[in-house]
């Protein structure tokens, strides 16, 4: 598709690209009208329409309000395919950073103490958690045999090494381990890249952030999540590092591009290369992707352990005495097999979420037992200069978006453009004037991640809240941020 696709208003906050050409279903976008000019600046609308060409796609190709151009799928994209038909699985619908996600912790630390010692705390975190491009050696280098265990066990591998507790697994999506992982499906180069990167943050938009709970919107749900006004919250945002990136690269270049030709699949963009879910290529990709997802959960679990160690070194006491508890860990680059109602029939679908977060409501068996009465925590980081949000999944998401919501603020500016705009500026000093202490491995990262490179997270969250697919629980404001 060449021209920017037409958008037709369906209702407030919901727009549709009508089915045309090779589209098998219409495409839909959640957004406010005043956001559309920004959306049209890149090719993301074209990408949403292109996804609608995928064989076996069900109902719609979706995009969330944090939409921006990605690889194959737009960032903020959701698509479900039916394996019982000719449904496909596409690496472009998951992304290179497989199971990039967010882990949110609550603490009993007094805000006044954290403010007073946040420089010391950032120094300790920087010391214990490697970050930046190619960062490694948070823990010892893992053998291939040990990495195979990580692939199969996920976060439980880390807990087995005393890097956390069984309770952490209860509050992690999929209990921190995706079924179906097969280390045999993973190439040697991925094992080489992943061996030294366990427990590391990486670079780009990955971060570790200290926040304060600024506002509570739903006291009942906030209490269920263990969140209180002025409480100190920690967010960890990272993924599967070089391990997952290499898996995606290997399958795109060596397998999926050939599979499109082999199975006669017609897609308008080669970045949407794919294979039938039930083909050998599709099964092998899912097995490797699940292994990368499990690596990411083990990584965030390990980083949480290192974070607790840094907090203990600064404030004294144990994790228990500091009241550090995992609220939830949610992924936002993944494909999963889930049961959904489609026109009155429950079907097992392959749901792609690329820069989109699962938002299951109360009662779904996938929601941790402690939250099943209120719904799944939905974690939405913003940018380092404004705010992040804690939301809860709503029943409307199951009806409209296969239980999905946005995953963040979403970029409005490329990394290159952001660097150009910040020449001669000191972003760290600008942040300090806002009351936010920032540490990063390099100045370029701060330039790429400057707050104005992102959409207004308040607006993005307002859309999903008003659309009824997830509801605001709490607004968090950053006071200290560690970037790669």
C-alpha cells in the first residue's frame, strides 16, 4: 500500500481502515482525534493495514494509541490468527526484543529517605546492574547447558538460584515460564550472545526507574495491588537481550523469508514474512521464541534480585524488612496461544502483541489468584520526565482487543532526530531541574530518550481508559532513572 490509508470513525477513540485490496479483515486504531496528525507522520497506519493481509487473521488488525512505525507490525500492534485454519505466526508481530516487558515492585521505603539518598542508590544500582550496548557480566557467564535450562525454566531458573522467591513467580505473567520452549530450536550464535548477558539491562529505551505514587484513581484496586499514595515504586524495563535478538534475526533471514515462498503466502511487506502456525517452520519459531521469552523473564527476575541487593546496601536490612514485593511482570513483545470468544465460539488463537500489553479482566484463570477478583495489573511506563501508569484489565478488552492494551507512551521522534535536537544540551541537567536524577552509560542514550521524543503518556492512557479496555489505578512520577 502506498497512500496513507483512510480512517473512518467507529466511535469515540476508535477508528477503522476499511477492508480493501488484499486485506482479509479491516484494521482498527484506538486514538483521540487530535492524535491523528502525529500518527500520519510515519508509515504506521500502512503497517496496520498490511497486517490485515496475514492468512488466518481474525476480526481485525489492531493498533493501540502508542502506535508508531516498527519492523513489520507497527509498535502498538495486535493481531490474532486461527491455527485451526490457515493462521500464521510472524516474527514481525513479536519484534526483535522478544518478551521485552516491565516488572513493577512496591516497597515500604519512606519517600523522604529515598529522596535524600537517591544519588547513592543510583550509584549502587549502576554498580550492580550492567547497562548499555553489549553490557554483560552481572553474574557469571552461563554455559550452554545452563542456558538451555534458562530456556526451559524461565524465571524459575533464577528463583532456583535464590534470585527471588516462589511468590515472585505467582505474580509474573505465565508464572515466568512459557510452555513449548525447545533449546534445540535455538541457533548457536544466540547461545553465544546470551551467555554473558543474564542480569543486564541493555540500552535504548530500557531502564530501571524509582517512582513515587502521585495519584490513586481506584483505591480498591490499588489496595489489592499493594500500592499506596506516596509509596516508592521501582520499574524494570528490559527483555531478552542479544539472545532474543539473534533468534529473531536467524528466523527472519534463514527460515521465514523462504517459508513465505514455500507456502505461497502473499503479504505486501517482506517484513511480514511468516509461516503457518502448524507448519514445521511455525512450530520451530514458536519453540525458539518461547525460549527467548523465558530468558527475558529470568533476566528481569535476576535484575530484581540485584536491585534488592543494591537497596539493601544503601538502606540496610533485607528484602523482607524493606517491604520489597513484586506487583507484576508483564511482557509486551510476544505471541501466545489463548482462548477467545469469536462470534460466540471459543477459539484457541495465536495472539501477536508487538508493543502491546495483555489486559485480562477479573475472573480469567490467567490472572494471578491474588488479583483474580479485580483483574490483571497493566503496567504502562511513560518517559523519564513525566509519568508512568498502573492500570487494570477490563472486560471490554476481551470483547474488542483480544485482552490487549497499550504498552507505553510511544515515540513521536526517531532516535536520530532526537539526537539532532539535543546537540549542545545536557539532558541530565534538564532532568535534575525537574527533580529527576538520571544516570546513563552514555549521553547519546539520554538524547535518544529525551521526554519530548515521546507522546504524552497521560493522553495515551486516557484513550485506553475511556475506551474501556483498561482502567487507571495509579499515576507514578519518576524521581530517579537509570538508563543504558
